[in-house]
C-alpha cells in the first residue's frame, strides 16, 4: 500500500470513530458528555492534521506527474525517483499518474518511438505485474497499454452518451463470453417450473427449470485514429480528439449493432433477431403514416414484465405523426412538460426516444416498441485498450492511435411467445409493417 493510500485510510478510520461517537449519543437521546466532547475535539484535530498532510502529498504527486511529462515523455531525461523501478496500481491511483488522456497519448507515442529503448514512461506499467510487464488483456505484451481505471470509466461514460444505448443494462464480464441461461418456458406451458393444486395427502409433483444454454460473446469494436505531429503538441486538443471524437464514432457503431446487428462478428440486434413481432398496417392506411390503431396493436403484442420499463424508439421523421394520433378525440400521445421528463413525451404510458438508427417513416423499423429486459448486453471490464505507432505513417509525420472495446448482446428469447388464451403472439420487440 502506498503512503498516500495509507494516509487516506487513516483519515477514513478516524472519521469513522468520530461518527460512531455522535451516533452513540444520538441513540441514547443525549448530547456528548465532557469526556466524549474532549475525545471529539481530538478527533477533529487529527482529521485537520491528516487533511494538511494529504494535501501536501497530492501537490507532490501532481508535481511529479508534471515533471515526468516535461522531462521524460520525450525520452530526454531520467525517470523521477518516485516512479523509478515501479508500476502504478489501480488501488493506489485510478488515474495511473496521468493528468489526462492526452498526456498518456504522448507517452504512448514516445514509447513507440523509442521502440522499446532506454525510456518508457513508468506510468505505462499501470496495472502490470510487479515485474513490470505491459499487459494486453492479461497477457504479457508490449503492444498494448491498459487505460487507467478512472479514464476507462470516463471513456465508457462518453461512449454510452446515447439515449438508445443508455436504455440497456450492461452486464460486466472479465471474459470474452457469458453463458446466457434463458428460461423460455411459460407458466401456462407443460415444461419448466410449474405450480399445481394439491389434494389432501396427495403426493406433490416436482418440476424443474428448463434453461436454454446459449452464449453471449463479446466482439471487438475499434477506432483507428491518425493525428498529425502538429496536433500532438496541443495536449488539450489531442485529449478531445482521442476521447470525444473516437467515442462518438464507437457510440454510433454500437447503437447501430444493438438495433440491426447481424450477430456475426457483432451483437445481434433488435430488428434482425427472430424473437420480434411485426404488426400489420391498417386496411387502406395512407402511405408513410403512423396512426393510433398501429400503436395500440403494437402495445398489445409487447411481452412485458421481468422488471423492464418499455420504451418507444422512433426515427425523427415520425415526430410529425405523434400529434395526429387520437381515439374518439382523445390523444394517445402526451407531449413533454414539467411533469413528463422524457424527450418526446409519452405514448400509451411509455416514453419516446428518437434515433437515427430507426428507418424513415413508412418503412419497417421507423417505430419500435422495446422491453429492454428482453435483451442481454455485456461488456468487458478490462477494456478499452490503447495502442499507438509512429512507424506506419512516418513519412506523413503522423501518429496512429487505436482504441479497442469489447461488447456483445442478443435477445434472451430465441422466438416469440404464444399466450394461453390468445392466438396473437408476444415478444420483447414489436415493429410495424411497411406502409408504402
């Protein structure tokens, strides 16, 4: 444990003792006794002293980070003693010793230029084994650099800055695949977990869960970025390019896969899976329209439950259709207001989100009703990974950066469900037939 982390732990323990002192007095319905007050004053003084020491250590750490960047990142100076011969652990510093990702990018570039030479910024050994190997998803490799925990979480936040993707709950995994134990039996069926009425003294009938053992695997999604060496001199601008710009591109690809991915080399999407329903259009319905009867029938076919909160996702071209939907002069769409915080209001009680990943109005996929509890999404916790090279584009005076992510997803069900007293099937995904 580093001295800095030890100091933080000591402060937390002293603060815990002070809180326990006050909680005990509150539980007895009284104030602090003179002895307890003296002890509380001592605890307060300890916390103030620790805060002063922690602040001094933080200033020292920031100074060392800046010195590494100024002197070491271009390989022109020796490594500061505080970092020499050591790797940086996630529990000691989730930022890995870096001020921002742009600074780390410059160090990665310098390490690539050195070609494994005399100087590699020791902060690039973040999360490595004590012997100092650089890790690429757990293997010893000098080609990839693990992104520090805090930056990794920040990148994921930027990547998932999309209303459509944010509607799904990702299951974290440290492996490349997760077993999906999907129980596709129904309470009214003849298999799986069932319930029975029992007569007095009659023997009970046992039932067992029936799981469909399928695998949800992760697929590698990457952004390959070229940066001129002129841009490399501007750390804030570089930081923006390799985070926000790369994340925007990856976000688009991920949302596209969740909507219409093929399942081959990428997640299986909502619109391409077999476990979906396509509701027919109305007789003599005008082309390129969405009417109230459409959404009512779509809603009736949705498989609800399992803790999911259904939502509509539409192409922006469908927005003009929303105010026109009504039944007996009663609107089925409620526009957003102070009480409704959803972007496009409420349609039959479910929020509406717009997405360019939906088809244009009149085509299948222009309006989709989804229960997100029916989709299994996973992501690897040791991604993203970051690598760099100057050699491929040396004659263009450019540096190549590569981000790699690993995500996966597929519907829980392999097919639609047939209810016990209806011939109309149900599913977690419902679409509307083409209206040409």
